[in-house]
C-alpha cells in the first residue's frame, strides 16, 4: 500500500489515508513528476506504474527485466526516466511527457 498525508506549513502531518494499493508484486523506488504523478517501480513485475494525483493508475511501462528497484528523472529536459534493474545489473530508460519534480 502507498499512504498519503496532508502536511501543513509548519511540517505537521495529518489525515493519513490510503493512496493506492497494489494487489500483487512488490514496490521499491518512487518519484514524482511536475504534474504530481507518482512513478513506482514494481519489483518482480518489471514495470513502472504511473499513478495520478487522484490515486488512479494511468499506465504501466514494461521493462526488459523484472526486478525494478530505483527510478530517477534526468536528461536535459528532465523527461528521461532511468530505472535500475537488479536482475539485469543495468539501467533501462524510457521517456515521459512531464519532467521530474526537481526540474
């Protein structure tokens, strides 16, 4: 499960709630894009799940390996996702529409 909470200006956390629940496989790394979409690596499923700010699954990006672990946004425009795969001992990439949150 992925949980969400409200955070006020002082950093106080309240209103914990379930944001999203996967019925199968594991999760590992997570990053957000500038539109508030959450990208989640699905360990053993071999996909990156893209979840909207409203908690709806938008799409899944299939990787060549199954053991996805970490994800970061990069490249000149921040729209290239770099994903580490433990079973393949490599990094796979894909492009997305919006840059990562830090860009």
